[in-house]
């Protein structure tokens, strides 16, 4: 069953990276706060957007290690290390839709948010550990007694302000991201968890039949 978990996890990371790459193509209509920061750092200091994603992810893992290391698992490191390069790879392939500077760009971004929401639900459902940003939110929640939602709002608002000051792409869609992505994430998480549970039970039944 570990194989199935890793397959689901890696597929989830791939979908998440693809969604992020599509969103970056139409970044002028707005990005998620963390992506606003990554794009701003890329514009100021070079490297790639994905590389800054890796750097920020590893910094958050380092902080979580000292504050709430129980949230750090193998999936946390894989998430921090792989999503950025996966996104850069899709951008490098140069087959993603180009911005049209019309209402179509909002449709493109909507598709990107849905794809990344599905991917996020998949990699969390795999049960290999929370992403570095999720783990960081949980650690902040534990230390401050804030709810997870309050911690998320606090941290992402701070990240958004920094990204905005650095000239990152903040626009209408930035403030709509959570309202679209969260329900998709929740639905994907529920469906994939159920699927994994069905596969586990079937695998268990097969083993029992073999032994009988």
C-alpha cells in the first residue's frame, strides 16, 4: 500500500505544480500570496520561481522543526523539494496557454486553481505528511492558540504584504483564491481518501484469501 500512497502523492504534487505553472502564465490577474512572494523574489533576484518556492519551503520546514516537528514527515520534505521544480518544468515545456489580456485569462486562472486544488487534496490524502506551509500554519496555531484558519489568514496576509511591497502580482484573483481552491481541495481530499481506503481493504482481502 505504500506504493499506492507514493503514487497518489507524486500525482498530487504533479497536478499542484501544473496548476501553479498555469497560474503563473496569467499572473497579471493575481496569484496566491505565496506565489506573489515567489514571483516578486524571482523578479528582484533571479533564479526561477520554482527555486524560490523550494527555498521558502525549506525555510518553513526549518522553523517547524524547532517549533512543531511532529508535523514534519517525508512528504513534507518531498513537497518542499519537488513542487517548485515540477512547476518550472511545465513552464519550460512552453505548451501552457498564453495570456490573452481578456476575460479568458480569468478562466485560465480558474482552471489553474481547480487543478492545484485537486493536486493538494491528493498529496494530503496520501498520508505522507503535510506540506511545509501547512505544517508551518499548524505550528503557529499550536504556539499562539489561534485557530488554523486564523493562523493561515495572519501568515498569508503577512506574506502578501511582503510580496506586494516587492512588486509581486497582486490583483482581484489574489483575494478569490482561497474561496475557490479550498472547496476543491476538500472535495479532492475526501474522494482520494475514500479511494485509498477502498484499495487498502481490497488489498487486505486479497491477502486473507491467499492465506486461506
